[in-house]
């Protein structure tokens, strides 16, 4: 039987400018899905890109290659595999754009 776990890594957090989610250690998992729920926004968030980043130690980061582009939907997501031990999302919101989010990371073994 497969095991799964969902971690809420950002809860009602306001994003402006350059942002990154809290890092999450999940080396036991073989697949992950980031869910980004938009609670409120100012400015046009459509097309804003978020990058999945990986890390061997939770401190030094590099882009994994997967991206998530925000839409007009309430929730957007992206899937990740072969990610090592630590995951996070990073984004750069344009000037005048802010976003309140809830970010969940669903993990499966």
C-alpha cells in the first residue's frame, strides 16, 4: 500500500516581489504535487510563473526545471518527480502585484 502525506507549507501568506515557500524535507516520497490556492490578489497574477526548486540540504537551492504558471482558477498545481530531499517554490511577482496564498505539498511514496 502506498503512503501519502499533505503538508501545508504556506497558510494565508502575502507574496510580493521575490518570494519562496518554506522548504520541505520529503526525500522519502517518489512524487509530489504543489497546490497553490489564491486567497486574494492585487493586480493581474495571470501568467506569473513559479519555479520548483530542489536542495540537498534545505539551504542551497537550484531550479528543478518544473514551473507552475498562475491562471484565473482558484487553485493551480504542478507535479514533480526525481527531486532528491528538499522542495520549495520560488516566484518573482511584478511591481504592483501581490497575492495571498495557501500552498500545500501532496507527497506519495
